[in-house]
C-alpha cells in the first residue's frame, strides 16, 4: 500500500514577490508605482482612461520579464517532492510557476493573460504590450485579465475548497486583512497547523488554533520552514 502525500496549501500575497523586486502598494501610501490604485485597478478607472490602464499593465508585464523567482518561490516548489502542494495567490505575476510550482490558483488574475470584453470573456496568453486596437478572434477589444476592485473573484469558491482540504496551511507575504481573500483562512479545519510568514505579522498566536508565526520576509522565512518540514519527513502519512 502506497503513501498518500499530505495536502499543503499556501496562501501567498504581495510580500511573496517583493524580494524579487515587484513593488507592493498597500504597505505605505496606497500608491502602486505612483498611481492611485483606483485609477489603474477598477472598472471605473478603465472606462475613464483605458489608455492609462493598458499602459500601466504593459509596464508591469515588461517588468515581470526582468525579474526572477526568489528563494521563497523556489523553496515552495521543492515541497512538491514530499507534499501535494496547492498555491492560492493574490499575486498576478507568474513567479510561482517559473520557480516550478505546478498547481497555482490566481485569485486576482494574471499579468501574462488578457481577456475578451465580448461574450464568454475568452482568455488568451499575452506576452507583449496590449493596445486599444487589439482584438480577440471574434473582433472584441481585450482588457487585462485582472480582477479589479469592485469585481467578483470567480476563483474564490475553489480556493476555499482547497483550504478546507488542507492538512497544513501556510500564509506568506499577505496581511490577510483585505476581503474576500482574507476570509479564506477561516476555512481551515480545526487542528490543522498554520504557519504565518511575514516580517510585520498582523496576527497574534491566539488568533488561530495551531498558529506558528515566523516574522521574516518570504525569501528568508519560507526556505527556513521548508527545510524544517522536509527534515521532519512529514510529507507522508
């Protein structure tokens, strides 16, 4: 009889990619690369100034080509040798995938994809700049495949199911203060170990059962925890 790998679920946020050089916007002034987030990450902002929004994401897409996964991303990929790892990320970059993680759910969309504004909202891989005149095969304009403020999060249900089934839960690089993503932690089953990695954790040991806080940035704290988990040989039961 073979062994079944334990299910380890990772909830990752902007701090996961900060060590790769991707700027976060919630830490200080609410600006994202110099822009009010509502100008570039809301349907109203897009309708007001679509050229500004497309240019913003074109710049982010170009930046993404110039950065690489950090030690935290790489360590999570290594966990797949011993665990069934599912990553639920708020990040729109593809650094988890480039590090080697094979099961990544992007709650807020993906920079390297665009979608049609026509019926069915078809999604397409997109490596280069997106222009106003670009059209999907059916002739409709395309927009960034990003979940903007005020829009529904279509993958929230599969994400909550994923957390519900976890044998271990790891939260890294996110304050878990912003809903609806913040609500995912409440789907954790009682008794399931919860590791929280953030240099400025906004949780206390008594906030959740089984909580262990590692007050480090992702590129330091994640490899440390991964060595601990793999060293215990706790990936199977």
